[in-house]
C-alpha cells in the first residue's frame, strides 16, 4: 500500500530527559523519524522536554514544543493546531521509549486521541498492553505455542508469596510497565524474597509483578524485526549477549551478528519472533524480541517483546547501516517494505535482510564512581549510562576497539599494566558480574586460572572465552621478541586482533611511537571498509567506514576514497557518561552542518551507536572508530584535512589537542595554547590578575604535605580538584586538614602525577555562568544563567535560570565584562563558557572553558538561535561576528532542570556537591517569578547541598 494520503501532520512524542535506561538512542530515533516523515511532505509536530537533543531542534521538525511530557500539554498542542486550521492527524509514540508509550496509553485511556480524531500509527495500544503487562504477555505466548518461563502475575504481596511457593527457588521478579528493569531482580534464597517482592510491587506503576522461574546462566539473544501492513517481515539483525541471562541487556556486552547460534536454532528463533510479532497485533513497525536458550538442551524461551524502537534498534541500525527508525516511520504512514528503497545502497529494495561481513561489539559504560556506596553488581536493573561500539573483521578486533572507546584509561582489553592479580578477587568478580568483569576474565587467563574454572564461574559461552584466551597466548608469543626482531606476521596478527600500538609497546617494553614507525616501515597499515548492509554484494552510496588491517589479497582495497575537496574533521564525544552527555553530540552535529554550509567536506569520528552524530546521513563521511589517538591520527593521515575541530566533543576531543599540536595537525578555532591556558590554573590566574578580574585565592600542589601547608595560607573551606577533568570528577569541598589529606591521597591514587588545585571556597556565594562566541577580535555573550542553588553544587546539577532572576544590573555587567575580557585575551575563536561566584556584590571567576558547554544547546533552544552554527563558522574563519544579526527571543525565564537517576542506586545518598551526578536535563518556561514551580525549587535550593 502506498502512502496514506489522509495523514498530513504527525505528532512525535519524545522520551524526555536522559535517564539510566532511556538515553540518546531515542534522540537518534526521533530525529531520524522526523526527517523521514518530512521527506514525504508531512508536517511534523514534536513534543519533548529535553533541550540538549537534536530532536528538539528546529532542523528536525516543523513545530517543536519544549514542554513536559504530560497529558495536559498534549491537549494544549492538539487544540492549538486545531485553532490554526492545521489539525494533527496521527501520533507516532514508538520513537520515544517507554516514556512516550506510557503517555500514549494515558491519552488513549482519557479518550484524547478519540476526541481529536487522531490515529495511533506505528503500533497499536493493544500490542503495547499485551507486551507491557507481564501476565497478558505470558498468556499470549502460551496461546501462540511459544515457550515462556513458568510463572504467574501477582497483584498483592500475599499472591506473590503463594506463586513463589508453587514454583520454588531460584526466581525472577519482573514488575509491569517499568523501564530498564527497574524494580526487578533475581531471588536465589527464600529469606530474600519478601523484600524483593515488596520492591517490585512498589516499582510497578500498576503494582503488579511477574514471579517466574529463573533462567539465570542461560544464553541470551535478541532479534530486531520490521513488519509492514502487508505482513512482510525482515530480520534486521541478530544480537547475542556475551553475558548470560542474569545481566540486563543494557548492561551486557553484546555482539552482532550472533556468534554461537547454530543456523537451525536461528531459524527456529526467527520463526518464533515473526509468530510473536504477528500475535500481538497487525501494526506496521519495528519490534525487538528477546530470547533465552538453555545451553543444556537448546530449549528456546521468549523473554519479552518491545513493539517500538529500542536501545537495540539504534545498535542494530549502526551495526548494519540499515536505518530502522527511518524505514519504520515510512511504514507507519502506509508504505510497504517492497515500495521503499534501501537508503544505504540507493538502488536495492528496503525489503532485504541485511547481511554483514564484519563483527560488532557493544560494551556499556558505567559511572559507579559518581555514586559512592552504590551496589556495583549487575542484575536485572540497568545501571550503565552509555555505551561504545567497535567494528572489526573479527570478534577480537571489535572487542578491543570497543574497549579503546570506553575512555576508562584502558588501551584495549589488556596489555596495559592495569591487570588485577589477586586470584580471590578475580574469582569473586567472575561469579558476581560488575562493570569490570570483562577485564577480569582476561586477568584470570593471564594468571593461569583454568578454562573450566572461568567458565563455571561466569557461565559465558566457551567460544567467547576461547577468543580471550587466544589473546593471552598471542601476547606470550609477542613477549618472546624485541621490537627489532619481532616478525612481521606476528605484528600483523596483533593488529588484526585489535591491539593498539600502545598495547604492543607495553608488551615489548618500548614506546608507542616506535611501534607505529615499525609497522609503517613493514607496510602494515589500516585500511577502511564500508558498512554497506549487504556484505559488499551491492555498491553502497553511504560513506560510512570502519578500519581494519590489510590482509593481502582477501581485502586489498581501501574503500574510503579521498577526495580533493577541502575537508574538516570533527571529533565526537564518545560514549555517554555523567558530565559529558548528549549536549556535546548536539554541538558536534551542528558543527558538521555548519562546516558543510561553509563549503567543507565534513568527516565525523565517533564510536557511540546511540547518537545522531553517528547517523551516516549527517556528515559527508562517517568513521565509526574509537576517539582514541591511534585511530584518529591514522584517519587524519589518510584524509589530510585542513584541520580538526576539538571544541565541540567535550573533554574527549579536547584531550587530543596537545597531541594533535605536537604532530603538526591544525586545530580549527581556538588554539591548543589557549585551550591549555584554561586548564593550567597558574597561567590562567596570572591572566586574571593581569586583566584585574577577581578570583578565589588558590594554589597548586602535587603532594598531601604541600596541600596541608598551602591550606594554612588559603584558609578553609577549600575546593579540592585534579586538573583536566570534566563533570567535577574527584572534586570535593573539605573543611579541615584531615579531610584535605584524605582527599588528596585519593586523587593521587586515582590519577597519579596530576596537579591538584586548592581554591578557597566562597561559602554562601551565588553561582552564575555565561556562554559566549568569539572571533578573536570581538565577543558576543549568548546568555547569562544564574544557578538557583548556591555555589558548591556542580553547575550540571543546579537548576539554573536564563536570564538571571536576582543578580543586580551591576553584577550582570561585571559577568559580561569579565567574559568578554577573558575571551579576547585568550584569543578564543568559537565558544567559551565562564563560571562565576558572586558574593557581596563582587563577581569572582571560578573557571573558563574555551569549548562547547553543557548549557549552549539550552540557550540555543531558549533564545531560538543557532549559536553552535555561528561559532563553527567563526572557528573556520568563514565569518566574523559582525556578519551575524542576533535576534534572541526573550520572554520570561527558561529554567534548566537537572534530572537524576538515583532510583537505580537506592543505597546512595542524594547529597549534591562539586562532583556532577545528574544524567540529563529538562527545560521549563515560566512567565514570572511567582510561578509555583520556581517558588518550590527556590525554596528547596539548600536542601541537598553537601560536600
């Protein structure tokens, strides 16, 4: 069936602020769906409260409403469009995760869709209810003859106890209608059951839980499906969880395609997935189906089905190059698969199952260090905040690349001197999975634990364990040589298995640069292969690449052809984490689009599968590679760009500046010299003194003795922090010598040889920040924000008002003057963010960051101006500030609301201090300061202030 001509406008519901369990993948899905619908001439209306996303940008939709995701605001939008004479025809709720689905159900129950004559497209409500209500799902599967775990739904504490008695232990508790496994868990012993049941019943919004037999230790797989209104099905991707059942899929290492799935079992699984999707409803759209397989007898059971795009859909899209959300959106408005073209090849049908000739490995990224006292064990509740993906010709190469992408100070899976050697600690970690179990499997083989012991403790498939054991064997072989006599085939093998030069240098006790020179001299060089959805059967039109090592005749050609156009590389921000989230991806995307407008060929380097920046449609060339020195430098050597933009990708990209400078690569915009100025507290303070700008008294130390000595001059309280960190990592306010000494020792343990900064902390001060754009000769303040909480709470965790609400005119003038002076003195070209403390009418500068900040997207949305676009053109020297006409929309106040995921860590206190803990943010507009919401947060501003 061709496009439904009755649909002229569609409402897309977003997923709201980033929380653990629902992150950037829905910004990617929503942005892609919006673009897909607009290509068809459909007017797109979008509601989402998250200002940090591309989804809520004017480039994504015709009408963007930055409003809370609540029924009353849906009604407000529907009424407004009706009054405009452009009523909304349909709602697409499958692009905004659980939040969007739950809101669509609430509106349906309230009769809103019926009242306004709105079709629900991409899914049907009945399908949502069948899949989310654990009991309905279980009964539907039994009706379809699909095996499920033995169990029943409990709607009361007593009923739960009775079911447990029937089935026996071990058990699983799965609450209905929750996200990221919230409230769920395994219960191995009867004495732990009451507490777990209670938690589950409270976590479920409808207070019901499924109590079922445990499949702990079984193998886990996922299939991504698309189905059109004709009943055509395609399987986009099979995904295998490296971790067995017992770890939430969002916290599992996952591999695509499935590595240990025999074809007979895959065919059974495929048939079951189609039967399941058909059984829950006849809608056109996407589904994610999860299965478990008993390794003892290959029995397959269905775990769950999600009738929407999911975290796995983003992964499957980037893994195969097949844009699931884009195609699902077109199917939602009536198209069938055989009527659509595969956008990657531009010539083949979209009714074509992708086949891939490479391996994908996704490794999650956690932030336990932000939640002191958190339970670090992994289970049914998701705890990771982001993920990185590696693409390689084999599992080992992809795994090492994913590990290099994580930015946890590891150079790959191992071979970096950071191994654990305590046998008991390793065994405990193998049995009780946490974020570092993958590395401890490597360590276990390294210290000589037997294969059988490792498998018994982890229950991980022998094939995966053998792959890691092989790496250890290879390392032992390499260690027999020196760099001078290392055979070429051994070096090539190491590179093909994903080893970084840095790891090989560690094994040979030499320098990274010497290994680099050696492999170049031997002709061992990276080649770039195309991600093409069809295992090179058809030519791909999309320039989407990954690297591997030349294996002579098997893959001789470099598929990434270098053009003669002037080019610029934009470094992405890597995996999402607290302190560096989706707002930097927003800046990267706008940087790419602005550079395109300025006539450059744009090259994006990033490794985050959830984001818009890694959508192959965004840049002229996408390299899905770790933002890791060796990979970045090889791409630069290959492409020979005019320069590299580092100030949009957060600390990840910024950390590369020094090395780029050293290797003679031009940094576009603010120079390395100026970037370093801001990080080197001594140089920066000398600049402030010269400019006659006040700043808190400070000093720099490298030992705890020196810190105590300095504290006697500066006076307590002190703000203590390491240099070159983001999100307030390891920052703390200390009030006496004992606390000071303890914290300095901790920093030196975590980050050896780092400068430690001690600032006199201005107690009771107000905090503010300003963002500006500068062309080196002139600066323009894009926004001044006042924090509602006092100084001492990290800016990312503070509510903030744009413009300020109770700073005096003189204080605002000082903020603007200081910002201009600093930007010009540091010769900033592009963006700068300056943080201030205001006390007794004096404005002190706390720090300056000459890069994109967390608040830039917020100001862009509040004032409706594309400041990142302007800043990029200033960096490129394409424009001067005087070329832009600024016309910000200023009405009332915009409030930035930090959003936390403390519910994932029930034992962690909610105190806030200089180290950032929020996972996302929302925007809320008010007309006046008497607004109830503002009054409430202003009244609570001191509530969580801690050290």
